[in-house]
């Protein structure tokens, strides 16, 4: 019986694993340093997947610190690599992060555009709960912009989704929400 020998981890992989441990322990500064070292190592190794993963983690850390421009640049870097490699799941994860980032940064038009894309993807994946959650967020953005008609439209769409699944109480709740927004 032969066993497959595991390749030893590169320094970049070790740094990345260390960064994940720091994140688990809420040691953000140490995690950032470890992920940065991992990113540099992955760049030197020419490991695109590693670069994308490290950039994604650094984006998460910057986003948490409300360093939106920095976070977006890391997310964009990861997005480019995932796009080149046709990694649809990772692309969708990054699209959701970017939508949330635009919302948090107060860039409402970019947030709206991003959430519309996210909703389309949830629909393509046949994930009604994800679509409902994104529509609720989108409605909140429209309310911040005092665009009552669009917010009400989001709630009517949510109601319609619930109606399709025979969730009558939720359907009524969201239709009432839409009506009260327009009445108020």
C-alpha cells in the first residue's frame, strides 16, 4: 500500500494559514500582516489562486476598518483573477462584497447597480431567499434616497416571490409595506 506524500506548504501558504488563524482569533492587525506576506509570496510564486485568496482576505480586513478604497482595490484584484479563471462562485461572492461596500461607503448609485446584478445572479441560481434579502437591502437604499416608488417596487417584488411559494402571510406583509411607503 502506497501513500501519497503531501507537498510541503510554501512560505506563502503558511503565511495565509497563519492569517486565517489570526482572523479566527479576531487579531486583525496580525492577520493583515500575514495575508500581506502571503500575497507577496504568492506573487513571487506566480500562484494566481493564492493571490486572489490573499487579496480577498485583505479586502475583508480593509472593509472592516472602513478603508473602502483599499478594500475595493483588493476585491477588484481578486475579481480579475476569478474572472480570468471562470470561477463563477468566487465572482458572485466578490460581487456581493462589492455591493455591500458601495452601500457602506454611501455610493448609492454603484450600490444599486451592484445589487441589481446580485439579484439577477440569485435568480439565475434559483435562490429566492438570497434574492429577497438583496431586494430588502435595495429597498433600504432607495428609502435613503427618498425614492419611495422604487422602494415600494422592491417590496412588491418580494411579495410576488412569497406569493409564488404560497407564503400568504409574507405576501400580505410586503404588499402592506409597499402600500404604506407610497401612502406615507
